[in-house]
C-alpha cells in the first residue's frame, strides 16, 4: 500500500512540475487558441530590385488580417510606420482555417528555421528581400537575402499565396511597372 501511495505522490509531483514549466510558455486568446512563445504574431515582407521598391506586406495573425503598402512612384517611397495602421492598407481578413493550414505547412517547410541571411555575391543589385517574423513572446526574427533564397522558398511561396491570395514572395516581378 505504501508503494502505491508513494507512486501516486511521485506521479502527481511530476505532473504538477510539468504543468508549471509549460504554462509560462502558453497563453490562450479570446478565441481559445493556444499560443506558445514560438507562435507567430506578425510577418512583414518587403522586396527591392534595381532601387525600385515593391509593395510591402503585413500578415497579422493576431487580428487575422492581411495588409499591403504600395509604393506610389516605385522609388524609395518610404512607408510611414507611425501612420495609422503603419501606413498599410487592409487587403482582407484571414480565416482561422487558412491560418492553421499556414502554421502546419510552414512547419513542414522549416520556415521559422530559415537562416538569417541568403546572399549571392555574384550578382550586382538584382533582387533583395526581407522577412521580419514577430512572435508572441516579443522575439523578432529577421531573414534577408540578395539574389539567393532558402531551399523551401518556392514551397513557402505557395503557402503564403494560399494564406493571403497574393504572391508575396514573388521573385520575378516587373517592379518598375507595379
């Protein structure tokens, strides 16, 4: 009997310690969605080539919205980050189903494990890109490249397009004519 009681106490203690350790990494939002420290809150995407700046994008998972800033004259028209909505215009709402699919697919393609920098120094100017990922715990991950891309870029291009309805990772774009 003492062995059974000791086993119950041991198991209860282990469960309590495990619950305490993991609870600090989780929050539950108003939609009862569990968010961990490595859950993405927002993603910002920008491109530039030959000094022409493409549209910038903001994907806001917290508010389930997709935003875009379009450069009026294509050349260094800087977005006012202090303006209402950071200078972005709302493109549309993101469904919970699409957000969940994005989360699953982005894990599959190691999106959050992309290196900090991808560079091809054999090309002058060309295509530069930046992705900023902000997590719920306040961590910011910056990923950038110049004429080079992660091995799963094309797969993530499709995943982003399924989420937003736009090709936010498009490489070959007539930037000047946008």
